[in-house]
C-alpha cells in the first residue's frame, strides 16, 4: 500500500494536486473541486491533530479488521460515500491559497513518523504509518473523482 511517508507516492499526489483547477468537473459525488480541496485539508488537519474536539470513537469502526478494510485492503473505496462532519469544517475561499494549504500538509509527511499525529474521529487511534497510508488513499480517491 502506498504511503505519504514514501517520496514517490508523495510526489505523485503533489503533482496531481497541483493540476487541480476550480473548473474541473467531478465524476461522482456532490462536492465541487474547491470543496474537495477543503475537505482533503480538513482530513490532513485531523491527521496531524489540529482538530481534536470530538469524543474518541468506540465500536466496530475502531477494530483492526475495519481499519484494515479502509486503509490497506486492495479494494476501491465506494463512490459518493458519507463522511463525518469533522471533514467539512473549512469553507472554500481563495482556491490558490486553499491548494497551497493542502500541499503544505501533504509535504509535511516528508518529516516522517516522528511528529505529532491526531486520532481519527471514525477509527480512533492510528499509527503514523496508518495515517500516511490512509491519507494517501483519501487524496487518491478524491483526485480520481476529478479525473486526476
């Protein structure tokens, strides 16, 4: 599984994000290109612990099996799935600035696993390695949504 800790997958995501334009049309879902950039940025803010005002989840979604299914299983994520409200905090603004903010977070993975990581509002505790793989998959999923 690809990880944003690895330079090649990280560079791939950066190249694809840099191709994002506000006029791109989605292949599925309801979010605009600008909204997806903010959504991905919110995911990164959660990854690095910038949002932590929600209760620690419990139950099936925090099990090792479910985490494996979402993070590591070699199956594509469903299209037009639902996401938690924590992934929709940032409102669209200046597209170029929103894009730079997202790229800053992707580039932050270059620092490796010895930095602060948060906990997931859906999965609970994740290792830095799990965060790096999950973040790659999340970016890849939405970049594919816009043909990138």
